[in-house]
C-alpha cells in the first residue's frame, strides 16, 4: 500500500502512520520539521492546511491511502469479488 500526499512530501510511512512534511505546491517550499498523522486504509484524510511563508499561497493538505496494485482507469475485465 502507498500514500499519496497533496501539499506535502512523505518522510516515512508505516502502515497507516505517515510522517510527512508540509510542502507548498506553488513555490516548492518545504517545512523543515516533520508531522505525523494516521491515514485510514483506502481513504483520504485532510491534514492541517497552511499558508506558505515564502509566497503566501494557501496550501491545502490531504493524504490518500491507496493500493497501488489496484490501478484506476485500467479495467481489464471483471473478476467479481
Ligand atoms: Zn509557496
């Protein structure tokens, strides 16, 4: 399983416990301290939004926990679960 982050970069992930750093998507500014949150399996969690100290961009932060083996958009027949 894997974590995808909007407004941040992954530092470490152990199961559903994710350590990340907030990152501005506009200018690329990355905070120099880590934050940790828990992302429920196969769902999205909104984390604390922030305002970039470099460019003033209001950056929303969300973390999505997904299964990389189950790719969306490439349906190759129903397997019927
Ligand atoms: Zn910025």
